[in-house]
C-alpha cells in the first residue's frame, strides 16, 4: 500500500483525515509532498526490527540543512526500525533537548548525541562526526559557539566571493531560508534559485558553491586536530565522515587517516548512505588497516532522496568493529 496519506487529505492542523494520526512525520512530509505511509509498517523496517541494533548515526534536522524537525526524525527513525539514532547537524547540537530525549525513550529509540563538525586538513574541507559527547561540557559548548561564529564570517565571505562573480546575495534573506537552522551553502544555493540567479540547486553547486568553487570557503574552519580534540575532551568519539566524498587519491586519504588517528580519531564511516559494494569493501579495509571502529549513517537531509534515506542503509560488514562498542 502506498501513498495512503498525501497533503490533500491532511487537515490544516496536521491531523491525518483518514486515521486521526498526528504523527509529526506525516505533518512534515505533508509540507514536502513526499510519499509517507501513516500507520503502515515500512517493509524494510520489519526486517531491521528483528536485528538487535539498527543504527543511523548520521542525519540532519532543520537545525542545519535538513528539512525535518528532530521530533519528526525520531518518528521516522522508529517507523524504519532504527533503534539507535544520532542527529548530526552541521556544527550545532540544537536538535538535542530533554524533551527529545524523553520522546526517544518513549519510542524505544536510543538517542546518541551527535554533531557533524566542519574542519580543514591540508586546506581541504573535512567533516568529522562527533558521537556520544557530553553536551553539557563547557569547552564543547564554547566550541559550538566558535563554529557558529565561523559560519557567520564564512557566510559573509561567500557573499563577497559571489558578488565578485556578479551575483547578489542578500544574507538576511538567506538567513530566513535557513531558519530555524544555521546558515550553510545549501541555503545560499536555494537563495540563488529563489532570486532567479541560478536555474537549480545542482547548478548553483556546480557553478559556484561546490568543492573548489569560489563559494566553497574553508578558511574559517578550525584544523582537524582542534575539532577531534573538542569531541574527545567532551567524552565523545570522533568519526571520519563519508571518506570517499573528498575527491582525493587513496594515498591522500591514507595520509588523512594517519593524521586523524594520531590526533585521537577512533572511527570511520564504512557505511555512508547508499554505497556500491566495492566502496564498502574499500572502507572496511581501511577500517581494519587503521584499526578504526566502523560507523554507519544515511546522511539523510530530506525525504525523497533514496541515496540518503533515513535508516535505509546496510549493516556494518562482518569483521568490522561497530562504533557503538565504544559506548555500550
Ligand atoms: P556547508 O556545511 O555549509 O559547507 O554545506 C554542506 C552541505 O551542502 C552538505 O552537507 C550537503 O548537504 C550540501 N552539498 C554539498 N555539496 C553539494 C552539491 N554538490 N549539491 C548539493 N548539495 C551539496
Ligand atoms: Zn548537509
Ligand atoms: Fe558531510
Ligand atoms: Fe552530513
């Protein structure tokens, strides 16, 4: 059964007209008009539920560049059989609150604190996932403030870089697009599309915001060592995010992993969204070569992207040490 509830059958208050369900996922989905099944068990979820742990340790809420609220992510995770979830917004942990923790407990989802931190290594932009930090740690809270400030300065630098190319970027409008989240490149891309300066988000990234383009400003980010230090000192585990997305040679990637290990990194994403088996093999070999624990995450941002869909990821391959061994 598909598409039992589309936006057309939702009442204004967000209650499903058919079942009376007020599941916030349904409400969130309604706004993006994606397919979502209310009160219908996802067939994959049934399989995952039979396994002991099904994790998704990399996803984004509307506090960064995702489209769903943390509560909606929780409901979606549960409907997909995910019983261990980390919400890893870019450079913010605003998704986490006592109310969310209570919701998670009620739904039987083990909520792990998480954050995807931006840093640089050899002047390349690198993402490090921090998991299981103490979010009350004073130094970590200070680090979050520092990252927010860096994002602010970076946004201004992006606007200047794009102005030099003849674009007009109104940062107040970009901030509105980003609300309630922090401002990132996807919001600038959205703004360029909304103001008719680019035909699509993809074009905006390809032309000006993607890797190595004028709007890909990295100078504001701290060094890899600093970011790993923040995570470790807050009692967390540092994981190299999506290692095959950095467009570097395998030799460079090994250099990165050498340095990452040296500064206290403990994990690597062996499963990052939908991946070819050969890539999973490359990553699990790297995990064992560098004696790193393996993490798994969809990098979910919004419904309708099957390559990064919450909970729809394969398990960690046999022989890898699951990252959650480090906290459970
Ligand atoms: P930021 O943290 O501001 O550097 O933005 C990074 C986010 O931009 C990533 O997490 C992706 O969601 C998005 N992104 C990066 N590259 C692309 C791309 N080529 N096309 C679409 N979105 C992208
Ligand atoms: Zn993102
Ligand atoms: Fe990332
Ligand atoms: Fe991400």
